[in-house]
């Protein structure tokens, strides 16, 4: 059994425990806080893991400061889950992206709650960056899809997202070493329970910056009304830059939740998001900073062959994830800083990550 302290990297530990089959005990979860123990959104996350697995054993002490987790088999199937509004659907969906290919039956999940908030990656960002990445690792087919049925802004929520994913026996090794030049930029500007004109103002502001660099830009406007617009007002922008080699780099900005933080103008939001996208392009790599951990996990679980991926500077979350991969799977990555060539833009320092896959096989996948 593996033992950990504290509440940091909570999802990482439970996801890797579920994939590796190793039992986990987490002690001192916010034991010194005025309000100790697990938060509502963490309890909701545990319930979601329980729904997609079969035979999982979970024990939590009375104060919620100690959690024992013994993973069962990943089952999949049709799942409906009400995500807690303290965190967005992206918080739960990120974990499902890691687990879904290794289920026994294809996953069809309906997640309800907050679809867009400033804290977690939004459903839109995961749709345009994580799905193409999964296809690179051999997870493809018509059933791989993230669909936003209803939008829900923080704090009220009211959104609904459908996620479907096929199952795979194993991950194929990848060599992602050349991101290539940017060929086009796409995006979605959305507004709910505010004037539809907000989305148009966001688009104009974002284009005022991006048009200086590339002509092929198209930003959709998405204004949902009535029951599909959730319970709280808000607006936001998600942008993605696609390269000639099929790399997708994304960025997003959301308006602050109603009653929290200072109000923001649509023009400022659009310009800020455009600058964040340029920063993500400057950081470079074949995977954007949001999906670094997803790519590294798929490399770890790949066939017993060499996989290489070029990343931008590692985020603190990714560094912790690498430590947990070492603890759960005994897989170590070779990390080589790369200097840009003479013909390349100087950009941020790139890192070449190399590993030999663990040869993980989906033992629960049913044989047709």
C-alpha cells in the first residue's frame, strides 16, 4: 500500500492508483485547517471514480482527514454525474480522459455542473487540444467526442457535457519532436445570460492582436439561450493554434464568477486571451501546458518501446505528476533540455522527454 500526506495532487494519486491497481492511503488531509478534511468537490470526484469502476473500496474517517482507496476494475459504460459547483466539469473530465481508454466497455459519461470557470481547464479547451492528442496515441474513432449540450458558468452551474470514448488494448508509442509552424488559429467566444454583442466584442479585440501574425483566423461566436445557458451570467474565449504537423496549442480566459472579483470588459478579455495564446506558442513544444500530464501518462502506459515528446517548460503540476509516475509505475523519464536551432524562433526552453513504455495492457477490455 502506498501512503501520502496532505491534499495536494489528490486527483493524480487516485487516477494512478486506479490504473496501477495499487492501494492508497492519504493522511492529514487539511488536518490543521479550521475546516479539516475532504472538500465537497473531492468527495464528488471519489463518487465519480466509484461509478466508472467495479469493486472499488473507499474508507474515509469521521473527520475526513484520512482516506483509504482500494481500486476496482475500470468498467465504463453509461455514467451520469452531478459535478460539484466548487470546481468545473474540466476538473473531473481531465481524470476521465486518462482513464477512459482502459475501461472494459466504452465510456459514455454525462457530466453536469460548471462548464467554464477561471480555475480549471474548460470543456472547450479540452475538446480542441486533448482530443487531437488522444488520436495521436491511437485512440480514435467516431465515438471519441466531447459535446457541450448546455453551458453553465460559475457559481450557479447548470451546464451539461457529454463525453464518449472507445477502449483500446494498448497505447502506441509516439515520436513527437517537431511541432512545426503555426498554420491557422481557431476559437470560440461564448456568452450566456448577457448580451450576444459581448461575444462579438471579444472576437474583435482578439483579432486586433492576432491579425498582425497570421491571416487564417476564425473565431466562432456561441450564444446559448434559455435552459441551455445555465444559471449564472458570464462570457469567455477559447483559442487554439494549429501547426502544419498537427500540434494544437490552446489558451483561454473566462470572466470572473458573478459577485467574485472585479468585473472585466469583453475587449480586455479578448486581448488577454490572444496574448496568452502567443505566450503558449512561445513556450512551444508538441503538447500545450494543459495536456503535458496526459501525454506523459500515455507514454508511460505505452507498449515496451521508446516514446519521445518535445514539451515546453514543465508546469509544477507536471513535475509532481512525473514523481507520482515514478512511485506508481517505476518508470523514469530521460529529460533533455533542447536549444533552438538557427532557423527557429528563440522561444522558451524546450525539453525532450524520453521513456520506454511500461507495456500496460487493458486486461478488462472485452474480446469480441
